């Protein structure tokens, strides 16, 4: 991945951006097949963007909404989606409602069924939240929501690259290159099913997504690339394609198995430390492992772990405000052990957490 990005940047410096792009035109075009294979869709349902957020925003912005329309979100809705959701609700008069979770913490599909009617236009689902190991039951949610014709958007930012998203049956799916795919920052992709795209009104369209056909005439593209812009980083896109191929070559099922094993080991190790509370919810769990340490702020835990060469992050409470409010939580420490992390490294991380408690 890195070689791909650096080699292309070099090539751009050597022969110029246009010629360098022409040399890689076929690979860039094949990128649509690679992403289609990764998420389980047709190549004309794929658009490349510059982040998961951009993917989500551009698709959400295109969904027609009016007064009295209902939007359902999960308890683990992400702040980056909540802000545009709330703004749009204010502008249009659409209302946002929260689907309750069951006792395990995942979306309660039965409760969703009771909320649904033909005024529900959108169900926004976070597959794997930013602050917990939960994997929401995307297929069951999509099947249920489709009974009333609602559009189902899946925020798969934290799942693509660690959890199989194929077969979820959602209409719109967004993800990033920079997380579990281990691709470059500043990359992302979007899947929009053809049947649904025809119901959308993409708004931020330039001369790539639309063609200027007469002084007062334009024609929009008839594929998901209507959501792309003409300009982008070719080097980064090649990096994202390489990262996606890498994941496909290893096998998504295999990655999922190996990640789950590591997260289980980590959760077991952390749970054995009396001052540590593992905060992951849900029946099915991903690699994201979250915890808090009694009497030590998450930022301090992170810093103490950094000093011991263990890299974790902290998920702020308001990035998943509904969930953290419900659980009476604020920040949590987040570890994301990927398949290349060894058992020894996991054990060392647990040991480092024990030392941070003291
Ligand atoms: C669940 C979820 N959705 C969306 C995003 C946004 O991703 P990006 O910042 O790469 O656009 C994040 C980032 O942490 C996330 O955790």
C-alpha cells in the first residue's frame, strides 16, 4: 500500500500528474471492481471519496426529506452523522427517533418493527460504533426496514476491513480507508444501490458527476460516480485499492476470525484486572475493545500506555452521545487489535494496563 502511494507520488513528480494518471488508468478503473467485491455490490454502485464522513454526508444530503418524514437512528449513532441529521431535521421538519437497543446493547429488531410505518424514510445504522465492540445486526435491520420501503444507510466505517459487510442488504454503505483496511488517510468509499440512487437528488455535483451539454443544460451520470468529484489524490486512491486487495487476498472471513480471537484475549486479560471495566456491549463483537480504569482518566491511561509503547485511543463521550448518556459513561479507552498483533503483544498490553493502574 505504502509502496503504491509513494511510487505514484514519485511518478507525478517525474512526469507530471496527467501522464502519471494515464499510466495507471486501468488500475484506477479496476478499483471499482475491487471495492464492489469488498462490499458485495456492482461496480457501478461504487463511488470513491476522501473519507467515510464525506461518503456518508454526500449520500445523506441526496435523500429527499420533508415535513413529518421520520428518520430512525441507533443508540450508537456517531456525532459526525448526528450533526447533519439534526441540521437536516431542523431545515426540513423531518423528525429523528431512536431505535431502542435490547438488553445486550444491539439494536432491538422487534422494537424497530413496532416503530416502522410508511413515514419512515431513512434508517441510519452504525454497524460497529466508535466506542464499543458491538456489531449491530445490519441484515435483520435492513430486512425489517425494507418492509415499509425505508432507505437503509450503513455507517460501516469501523467494520469494513474487519467484519464482513457483504450480504447486509443495505441500500447505502460508507467507509474509510484509514481504519481496519489499513489504507491511507484521506480516502473513503461509498456504495449506493442502483434502485435507490434513482430516488436520490445528489447536490454537490461537478463536471465529473454531471456533463454540461448545452448553455442551460446538464446531464447527470447514471451511476454512483455522480457522488464523486473530478479532483482527488490519485496516489491515495491507488493506496486504498491496494489495501482493499490486500484484505480480499487474506480473506475477510479469516481476518474477522483472527481479529475476534485477539479481541477476546484482550478482553479476558483486561477483565482480570480488578480496577478495569471492559465496556463493550452487544451479542456479536468486533475487534474494538473499550475499557475504563477506576480512578484513572482515559487520557491518562492512554498516555501511560503510549509511554510503554502500546498505542490506544480515547473515544470522547459526545462522539456517541446517546449511548454514553444512557450508560452513564464519558470517555473510554479504545484498543483495536488487528490480525498482525501477536498474542505476546496483547499480553504485554494487558500488563501495561496493569502497570497504569498502580
Ligand atoms: C462509526 C464511525 N463513523 C464514521 C467515522 C468517520 O470516519 P472518518 O473520520 O474517517 O471520515 C468514524 C470515525 O471514527 C466512526 O467511528
